[in-house]
């Protein structure tokens, strides 16, 4: 079991994340960061916001998939993305909830 730190500014504490949670967190940051947003890593990010109000055509899905795979290839070495599926659903997928 591999653990890594998560820093909490408000409380001044450090929580440890399991490797899977760390990768999920890293992917969320990578995919929600605009390219150029990080000063020291200007190529980091995925720029998916540019597609937000575009019609979801096959061409757009292919472009989005390629951008995601490229971002993962360069900035998340723990993952090999063979295929990226773009969900057309209007409803957001439910995440597993632990209580």
C-alpha cells in the first residue's frame, strides 16, 4: 500500500492518500487545468474548457480524446491511456460515496 501526503491549509495537517486516490486526484487536477495556467510548467494541463459550449460531434470527441491522452502521456506516467471514452449523457455520473 503506497501512501502520499495531502496538505490541509486550514487545519495545518497532512492527510495521506492511497495510490489510487492520489492518481484520481492528479487526473482531476490535470484535466481541469488550462494549458499555460501553471507558471513553471507552461505545457501542463488539458484546455478542455474551450470545448464547453461546442456541439458534441464525432470530430470534437476525437479531438478531446486526443488532448486527454496526450496530457496523460506527458504528465501522468503512472497511467497508460489506451482509450478515452467521451460520455454524451446529460446526467453526471455518480461517484462512489463512502460514508
